[in-house]
C-alpha cells in the first residue's frame, strides 16, 4: 500500500489537544498516547470478499473510507472520562469517541432534539457531509444515572460494498453532549462466521505445530539431547549461558522500548504505578523464561552439532584465534550473504505463484511502521528481533534436527 502520511505524530497530538480544549472533550488533566494503524477487520472483508487488494487500494485512493488513521487517546489515572480522536494520514479530523461514566448525570434531550443537535454539531464541528447519508437505525440507552444516550446510524447511499457491506456513520448523544462521530464499514455476519472458520483452521494447524515443537524439538532435542550429552560429558556450559543471558537481555530491553504504546490499553481504574509494576513484572518473568530456553537451546545445539560433525570448526571457537581468517569461515560468511538474493527470489516467486494461480490471500500493508518512531530507540527492537531470530531459531530449528 502507498500511504501518503503527511501528518506527523507530533502534529496529531497537537491537533487532538486543540480539539479537546476547543470542545471541552475528555478529562481536563490528561496524558496523551498515539498510534497509527488500520481497521484490520474492514480490510479483511474487502480483500477476501469484495475484490481483493486492488479493491482495497481503490477505496483508499478514492477516500471512500479511511482504513489507516492516527488514533490519539486522552486519559487520566482514576478518571473514567477519556477520549479517542481519529485523523486521516493527511491530517483531516475523522471522528472521535468520548467515554463518560455511566453514573454521570447530564440533562438529557428527547430523541428528536438529540438527532437535530447531533447533525448540527457533526456538520459544524466535525466536517460531516450528510448529503449522501440517510438515517437507517436509532436507539437509546438509559444509564444508571438516568442519563439517556441516543445512538443514530447513517448509511451512505452513493457507494456500497457488495450486497450487504455498507459505509456507515454513527453518532451518539450522551445526555445533551455529542460523544461519538464514527465512520465505519458494516460487515455482514455471514462474512464474520466465514472468517472465524478460516481462522479456526489456521489456529488448529498452529496448535499442532506447537505440539510438534514441544515434542520433537524441546523434549527430543533439548531434554533428551542434553541428558545424553551430559552423560558423555559433551556439554560446554559457559558460552551458552553468556549468550543466552546477553540475547534475552537485548530482547527484554527491546520489549521495554515499546512501553510508551502500552498506555493505549491502560485501564484508568487501576493506578498508573500498579500498571507499570505489572508490565515490568511480566517482562522480568519473560526474561527469566527466555534466558533458560535460549541457554538450553544453545547448549543442545552446540553439543549435538559437535558430536554429529566432529570435523567442523567448533561453534564457540568460530571467531577466535586464526579461525576467523580461515577459508572455511570466510566461505560460510560470504556464502550466507550471497544466499540473500536466492531467498528474495524464492519469496517473490512463492507469493506471486500462490496469489495469482492458487488464490492464496496475503494481507496488504504499508512499507513502514510509524509506531516504531514512538519508541525511544527505534533501532533497538529491530536489532533485538534479528539477533533473537538469527541466533536462537538457527540453533533450535536447524542445528538440533540436523
């Protein structure tokens, strides 16, 4: 996808603050967090059921629907009141949602007055053009505080998605205040069931694969392999422990690098201190588990490889002394880089053939990930992911089975 992202993260945050102050939306004191992403459910529906990736790109190009948006959250610990703003990649306001406490009483409007007020506010303050929309649903919800929330749903008439897919606009008036302007695509229940069945099949395959991983690689390769190697005193512990600790620590800090985005899912009912402690505790537990798994994987992979291929250079000695300058190490290093070209050709051919001739579906996506820029050290996560994959996966899934 070619997303023309002209609004920056800072620009989205500033504009959200301006709207919050101008229309008195959200908590008076607030913290901000931003994310850029897509409406994945709508994208799946369009690409699987309404013409594929070409149709999805056409919808984006014609701006029938903005699947990719900035989402800005304003929140404050202990305050139920919060607000989410949405902006298009070009910086246009694309709706908002304000959450009010069910126990908050606001003088309520009747249905007719609420509808009239919602249309006026949406047109004047949120750039909504009702010329191609018609009202198709309306409902009301009485809250415990006796506040009445009115919901009005509009359908776009000039364009549609198949027989059942519709472009819709939802307005919500809570008491006497407009709290929601939401553009969305109505997805048929038939497609939702179909997609769940597809995912169920994929999940079954993944579950079987995980059991296979546990049985053959973990129990067979690591547990039984280490037991046999230890009996014959083939294990070299120290380098495996050092590398296991080093890589797991890099992965640990890579996870902490994304901590600013954790506030997107923060429940304001708990204190911010408890939230931070919970996340840190979870990360530390993962660190310990990953350290043990990596260390044992490296230990088994190196010992089994040395026993199976005694004529090869020992793994832990590969870059020491004169080994690094040997023709064997030079050939394997250069050969590894040269294999990149063959790998890219294979990947391109694989997706081209399976998509065009077998009807396989590959979700489209942009070539960049703006949320990575939200991290303090954008390079760290790439390094951590690559180091973990390049080292651990090669040991567990290549060295152990060989």
